[in-house]
């Protein structure tokens, strides 16, 4: 038996419309995926012994610390391998080879990539697979290093285990599935040689980022979906500082860069791939 719901969908929507702007987040980003957050808020009401969301609102008005809890409840953690395959196809065919060639000409042996908001590793590991199966052959002297960050400890623990349900891999080419994963108890576990290229690090992107410079940054389905425009601009500035001139920034396929972003020019605009281009 499921306990009776104490919060209807429209109560949750009204609550989110009130609370999100106070955390520099935006309601339109949550509209389609609110179920995950609403379920967690419902669970939180039960934990606190509250009978409705109005009581939770009063609780937030009284206790500053509860905003930090709510912030964690608002982390949308949906991801999968090879998400938006057209983006990864262009990345493997054009972007990675060009970036690797440029880095090699500049005397580097590594292409340094940042994957911000990496969930359970699906996106950084896709990058590693793409390098091995598509791009590495074009720059045999080069290798890739991926630093992947997320603020959610549970996601990072899953990323370290690197074992996934079949549904997470359904968009990956068959050959990659067969050659890069071992099937263990019905799950697909990424082989160590593909895991070795990626390092995970727990960071809140609003507060810190790994040391650069990077030649490629993926920041998809986080900042430009869930945060308000002032916070988007602030984070984009920091990302831009971490990216080499000529480097690539990739945002989510349904996302937009804030207006008047002059440092980035479209590389493949339909795929939301941009090149940092500062004229000196
Ligand atoms: C919707 S998932 C996107 C995953 C992946 N980038 C993709 O596009 O498939 C967003 C991820 O960002 C993480 N996240 C949320 N807020 C964050 C923050 N302030 N700093 C770093 N990561 C955050 C969540 O834990 C979640 O794993």
C-alpha cells in the first residue's frame, strides 16, 4: 500500500514557482521534469511530519538551513550514454580531431576535457568511448583526459562503480556496447581501460570548478536549463576563463546561451556546439 499523497501536482507547481527564483533557479526548466523533485519534496514533508506544502513553506521562512536541503531536492539527475547522438557524432567526426590536432601542434600530448554536471558518468564515459572508437586513430600520439564534476555524492559513487542498466546504453552503437562493457548480473559494467581516462570530483559548479585550461567543456542540461539568467552569466564567465581560446563549449541541445555572449561563436549551432573566440 502506498501512503496517501499529501501534495497534489498543482500544489507542487505553485510551491516551485515560489521557491525556485529564491534559489536563482527558473521554473520553465523544471516544468517537464518536476516529477522527480515533487516526489522528493513529498518525501521531505513526511520526514518532517508536515501535513501540507504550506507548512513546508513556513518551515523555509523560519529555517535558513532548510533551503540547503531543498536545493539538493532540486537536482535533476536524468542522463544516459550518447544522449543526443548527433552531438556526439559531430564531436567524434569534426570537433575532437580538430582540437586534438591543434593541441598536438602546440606541443601537448593530452586533450583536456571538463564535463560539468556529469550525473553517474554516462556523459564523460561517452566521451572516453568516442575518443577510443572514433577520434584516437586520427591523432595516435595524443590521449584524452576527462575531469567530470557533480555536486551529488550518490551520483559520483555510481559513476565510480560504472555499472549501468541496459536502458542507459540503448543509444550506444552495438559494437561499443559489446567491446567496452562486461555484463554482470544483468547490468553493463564499463571495462577499466575506458574508465581510466576519467577522473571524478565533487564540486558545486556555483562555487568551484577544476583548474584549467581545457580544450573542451561539456556543460549540458544543468546551468542553462535550471538556473536564472544572472547565475547563467556568472557561471558562463567562469567556464570561459577555464577554456582555451579556440576551445569548444557544448551545452544541452534544448538550451540557449545567455544573450550577448560575445566570446562564443557557433561551431555547429544546431547542435549547440560553440567555439571560444577572443580576438586580440
Ligand atoms: C540533468 S543531469 C545532466 C547530466 C548530463 N550532463 C547529461 O546531459 O546527460 C544534471 C546533473 O547535474 C548535477 N548538478 C545539479 N546541481 C549541480 C551543481 N550546482 N553543481 C554540480 N552539479 C550539479 C546533478 O546532480 C545531475 O547529476
